[in-house]
């Protein structure tokens, strides 16, 4: 299939990514502020809420990921997830009771969280069927669309808060989820179950390969470092580098702006260079960035260090999904969910490390990040990928081979 034809095929899915990305981007950065001011939740309640949101999202995405690979229902799951997001954010626009909101985040919001991995799984099936050589490039391009949504989403949310209140913010998110559902219903065809066995393939293992364990742990460590770095950046620039909160915003914005063309570039490069090589090179950039940030003594040094940081994020976030999917090509739902779940798990792990940094200085955050990235690099370098669903020899085949020997 030609590239223009493939682009037209993925355009509706790109709209789903854009609208769902805006929906999460307008509410995500301001969730703590919403709970503290609009809901009047205590610090303990806020902490419990954020923990429940992360853990329920991981559990729900994992369960839906397993279901999605067994039956031809991935389009239906996209629609259900988008409608769940519409219901969850729509009710949050008017509800201010803490316990009702907690129940919503553990159910409707958790289901909506599966829209992200299931969209990538759907894209993987389309690309693998129509143009396998461009699968990684297509996934990386769609990941870029999600990044673009996050560039404009927080700004839109800030405008809505100034013009109205959180009802406007969550109302806008509900509208975006509704558009995503309508696009999926109208323009996305249902895909066949990717895990359906074919007789000529022989038995297919549904278990993840063992090599995925160190790879996923490595990605989790990198995600933890990424989250902790963003959380510590405003306080690091103000307390250690004599800068301002505005300087931190500019630094983070620069990194986000650099990521977008780099993701597109890495997507193109993935058609010529093995994914593992690109991801390892990106992880080396992570180690370089954390070392530069740890030793930074001025704002300009930290600003210059955003180039290797953007290289790291573009390589691992943009191509990590395809890398894990390649190891379980018959189970794109489970594979994508395993990778995307490394982010909320990283959120949870980063919380106590941020507390340590508050106690002993925010430069410590980048020292911890350096150790996490080095360990992540080691795990990714030692692990060798192998497809999980390679046909396994039957007992008859083994007996026949023994007789021949």
C-alpha cells in the first residue's frame, strides 16, 4: 500500500488520538488543583485519589487488553472507552462530592484510560496488515499527534479556567471524548481478532516472552526518571539555579517542542535501522541528560541539556510501543497495554523519590534519575527481543525429530 493511501486510512484514527489527547491534556495537569480547590479535598484525600486513579487505570487497561486480543471487538472497545470518558468527565463537570468522584475515577475514568493503548493496538493491526514495513513509523507518527494534543491542551485548560471554572474544563473534555466516539463509530471498521490461530501456523503461545520482564522493568525505570524530572524541574530551577517558575515552563516547553520533529524523524529512521538500536541510543541520551542536569549550575546549561532529553523521550516513547508489540505480534492489545502501563507505575514510584528530594534538595532528584537511567540502560541492553508467538513444536514433531536423530 502506498504511503498516501496508508495516511488516508489512518487519518480517522489520528482524529481519535487528537481528540482523546486533548481530553486528557486539559484535565490531567490540573487534577491536583481541582481536588484541592473545587472539591476541597485534604492532602491525604488527594494522595489516595491519585493512587487509586493510577492503580485502577493499570488494572482496567490490563483486563481490557487481554479481552481485546481474543475477539474481533477492538473498534467496539474504542467506542466504549471514549463514551466512558465522556460520561466520567461530563459527571465531573457538575459533581463535587469526593467519594462520588473517587468512584468515577475507579470505573469510568479507568475504562477511558484503555483508549490510549487500544488505539495503538488498532493502529498496529492496520499497519501490520496493509504495510508491515512502515508499522513503527506509523505508530511513532500517531504518538506525535498525541504529543501535539498535549502542547495545546494545558493552554486551552488555562484559558477555560480564566473564562469560567472547572465545569468548563471537564465539559470540554467530555465533548472531545464524544467526538472521538463518533469518529470511531463512523469511520473505523472493525478488525479481526489478531490472536485467532491459523492451522498452518501450529500452536501459538499466549504467554509473554520472558525477555519482556527486564525490558518492561527497564522502561518503567525510564518512565519513573521522566516523571520525577518533570515534577522536580520547577523547584530545582528556583531553589538550586536561582531561576523562576517561568524558566521551568520554558525549559519543559522547549523539550516538548523538540520531541515532535524528533519522533517523526525516528519513525522514518525505524524503516532503516532496527528499533532496538534506536531505543538503546535514546536511553544513552537519557543517561547523558541526567548527568548534565545533575551538574548544571545555571539555567542555560539546563536549557541546552533539553536536546538529549528530547532525543531520549522521542526514541523511547515514540518507538517503545512498536518494540514491545514486535515481541507479541498476535497480541497487540496486551503488548501495548504492558508498555503504556509503565507510565502510571512510574508515577507511583516517583512519588516517594520526590519526597526524598524535598527533604534533601532537588538536585538529588536528578542524581536518583541518573541511577534509574543507568540501570534501565543495562536491562534494555542485556535483553534480546524474540517474538512470543513463534510456533512451538508439537509432541509429534519432537518424537519425529528424535526418530530421525
